[in-house]
C-alpha cells in the first residue's frame, strides 16, 4: 500500500475513532467540536501539503484539467437533455 493510501486510512481511522468515542459518551459535544476543528483546520491541510510535496510532476498531469472540463461539459449537456425546464 502506498503512502497516500496509508495517510487516507489514518485520517478515516481518526474520524471513526472520534465518532465511536462520542457514541459511547466518552467525549462530550464540546470536545467533539474542538477535535473536528483540529482535524479539519490542522491535520487535513498538513496531509494535503505532505501529499502534494511527494507528487512526481510530469506532462500527463497537465491533461487532467482539460479532461475534467470535458466531463463537466458532457454532464451539463446531459443535465439539460434529461431535465429541461
């Protein structure tokens, strides 16, 4: 398993651990709000920065925005065809 998958699984484990601790009433609502702020405002941005720093840049990555734009246009056309006003 590569490093990105391990980091993602670790983040999910932290989230589920917090949920479990709240369900068994070890954490209070105020504690859960503080921990969720910590995870969302500190841990996940750090994870993104670490992951981006490990990416190997090459020319094929430049095609991704164009592919996403194309799929967006296709979805838009399908949406207008399936759900006309």
